[in-house]
C-alpha cells in the first residue's frame, strides 16, 4: 500500500479539525509538512489547531512560517493576528490584521472575501483601540511607603546568622537571598556599556555583566516578590542585556519550541555541551522573565502562561532525553529545583489567567489548575525524598521545596473555593468549602510565622470555614493562630503588594468577626458548637 501524500494527509487533518480533534489534526498536518515543508496552508492549518488548544505561541510560530512562505496568504496573516490577540500583543496583532486586509483582492471580492474583509477590519479597529488605549499601570510600591521586605530582611540576616539553627525558620532568609541575586542581576545590567562605533554601536561587557539574566531569573524564582523596577530606564537596560546574552550565547529568541529542540540536538552533535548549554540556559531564562513581564508589568497573565508553559515544556523535555547527563554538562536549568521553580511560577500565573477569565468554560480550566497543583505537590514531595547532600544556603530549601509545596496546597484551596461557587447543591458547596479550608490551612503551615503568606492563608482558611458553617470553636482556633502571626508578619511584610491589595483590612475583618463570636459565646447567645454565621 503506497504511503499517503501530503495532500491526502492535509485532507485527513481537515476532517479531524472539523470534528474538533485538534491534536489528531496537528499530527496529520505535521506529517504532511514533513513531506512538503513549503506549503503555507499546512502551517496555517496547524496554527489554527494550536490556537484552538490555547497554545498561542505555537500558533504564532506556525502562522508566521505560513506568511514567510506566502506573504500574500490572507488567512495566514489572520491566524497570526488572532494568536497575537490572544497574547495581548496589540501592536503585532494590528500589523498582522492590516497585512491580512492588504492580502485580500481590492475589487471583485467573493462573498467569502467580503466577509473576511469585514472581520479583519473590525479586528484591526479593536487591536488599534487597545494599542492606543490608556497604559496599564501595575501595582507598585515606593520608598515613601516604608522599608521594603528585602531591605528589612537583609538587615536581619546578621542577627539570624548569630542565632544559628534556632532562627533558620524565617522568611528573611528567603527574601534577602532572593533579593541578593536579583540585585546582582540589576547591577550587571548597569555594567553593560554601549560604545559608539563608526558603523554600529558595540556592547562592552565582562564576565560579571554576562551573568545578568542568570542572576535576575534566579532571584525572581527564589521569591517573585523581590521583583521591582526602581529606575526609569530599567526596561531598556533589561532588553539590552537579553539582546547581548542571546546573541553572545547563540540562543533562540524567535524560534518555536519544536524548532529549538531540533536545533539544540543538532548543535549538541556538532559542537558539544559547551555550545548548547549556555544557549539553552539563556533561552529558557529569557522566556521566564518574559512571562514575568507579560503577566506582571503588562497585566496580561494569559500571555505569561504561554511563556512559562514553553519554558516548562523545554525543561521537562531536556530532563527526559538527557536524564543521565551530569549537571556540569547539561546545566542548572535541568535540575529538579529549577523545574519546581518554573512550575510554581506557571501555577500562579495560571490562577491569575483564570481570575481574568473565570467560569466553568474558562480558557484556563479549573480542572487543569487542579492537575497542575497536584503535579507541583508531587514534585516538591519527590524533592524532599531525593535531595542529595549538596550544601545550600538557608533560603534554598524554602524557595524550591517548602514554599512550592505550600503554594500547591493553596492552589488546591482556590480550586475548591471556585468549585463551591458553581454548584447549587448546598451539601456539595459545604464540602467544597471544607476541603478548601483544609488545603489553605495546610498551605499556611509551610511558611514561617513571619511570612505574610502564613497569615494570608490562615485568613483564607477562615473565609472557607465561615462559608462552610463549621463550628465556632474551629473558627476561633484558626483565629488564634492568625492573631499570633500578624505582628510577626508585620515586622518584615508591612509593605508588600499583597498589603497594598487590602491584606490587612481583610485579615482584620475576620479577626473582628472572631471577637464578636467570642462575645456572643460569652453572653450565651451562641455556643462553641454552633455553626459560624455568615
């Protein structure tokens, strides 16, 4: 029996696409591309599948390839534009919508082409409106608010070091050491000099400045709360740093995930690990920081999810195919702790994306959030069991094992709270809140008493308990723990983004509610066995 042709495989892919079997269709289009890699339609069709699967970066890669092969292919431009829309990249989406319009005939349009023109015109107008709209101003802190947590924590370290093991459990270790690495990255960026040249500017660097992206991403992954921008040209310096490092290490800045995998393996065979290791490292770290910028500074978590997912996929892939290669060869990005760090960032960003697009039909499904949290929980538990005797600083275990475990439990708590909102069955609702309370309580136990997240997750526990109608006695017991945590938290975390988002007011509301319940129990209008009233 003869092998199927590219045309036959495309037809099979089209049929699967009509049935919404997008994964099956991708397989067929990929097989067809292997036979005919200059066919723009195949790439455009695969882009449509990836877009439907919410794999927008992959859709961009395929649609871009289709436009490279056939610049006059309107549908390819429209698929590129739609994928850019999904990433909230309004400048590029507007450009692509305009290209899609330009590719349509100017006269004698068919009914389908007239419909396309109307659609592309409307989408171009929408993209331009967003592009020219008011800029997003991220939540920010300034020094007038008081000392930052990392400043306080850094001042505390000498005393903690003198106290020895008795003071090892403090969030000061985590945030101070995270800031130390992050600030090294910032200093490296400042050290990058542009030297005027007759033909083009040249970047001057040394071994220290060449590690800027490594230090920035390491500090950010240790504790993302240390991420801050404190000077007007910060973004410009960062872009300059990334451009230099990607260029110097021959990393990949625009290639798709599968292309990076293929090229990495090819370069490994040709040039060895000394060539591939730095290229992979700078590529992954740039994706991580891009995710942080998209989800944080631009407040577009759906785009942040895409970049974290890409970094996570590449690291998981590398850990599988190079599982027997030592760290000295393959590099730090394939270590288990690094994987846990990315998965933690990805999970938080996924939750933010769901919050922007909530509901049972969200593009960021609750069930997937639950699965990702369970993956992180499993990874952190494996890390405890398999950690070697390599010496690490006091904050490392918290940053890459203990805190991720707490985060996973907190995300499971969030999942149960959301599920409670979408059921009309009162018994199911109550049990969902009870489960949420259990997960949040477990999460709080993973953080030191002076970390704001311990207090915050205890507060979330109380919210769940109130909605579940648990006995007052149980509610008051958690309130006691929360009351003890607040002054310890305030020592380091009086100024934080969580605090600026209303943390203290929400905590005080629950503590006031607990005080009221205690008064009512004392005057015998309620008993400890009564359910907490809403």
